[in-house]
C-alpha cells in the first residue's frame, strides 16, 4: 500500500490510498480510499505509518517540570461568592473583607491554626510584593 498524489489541472491534487499488483508486464493500481479531504499533516503521518516508521506522541517529547494548581482556589472562592458569604462579612469590598475571605479559603484548602494560616499568607504576600521591606508601613 502507498499514498499516490494525483495532480489536477485547475484544482489541488488528489491523494489516494492505493495498492499495486503486477500481472505479467502490467502494473494494476487498485484504489482503496480517497484521502483528499485529509489535512496534509495527517497524510504525511499516514505515509510514515505505511513506511513502518515509529511515531512519537507529544507525551514522550515533553516533560512536565512543574505545574501550579489553580482550579481548587477558584472553585472555593466562586462558591463563597455564590452563597453570598463575602456580602455577609462586609457589604463593601475592603482590605479587611479580602483578608478574611483569604483566611477562609486557606483554612478550607489547608486546615491549620489561625497563626499558621496568617504566616502562610504573609509569606505569600511578601514573595509577590515588589516594594522593598524598608519602604513598607
């Protein structure tokens, strides 16, 4: 089996999956499938398979070094907002309301004492804060 590219005069070429047989001095081509509606990448991959080459998946080419979780925080925060807990804490958005909400989310995701939770949040804030320590109030 092989893939045959048949040129057309006024349109793009036709790609056919064919099988060839020899009967005496004649070669008879039998068309198995028309692959013209396939993308060129897919046709090239299929050619490689027919030649017996091994294809590698992206899983083998790439290695995940580090991934950062995000979805669980968004889910908890979204639930808190959907049930209206933020509005129960304070009707207007303030720094204190944001801190209380962050404490609740952190305690739900990583149960620890209040002191440990506040230290974790303080460390995270210091890591992402760009102002020098000497200029903070």
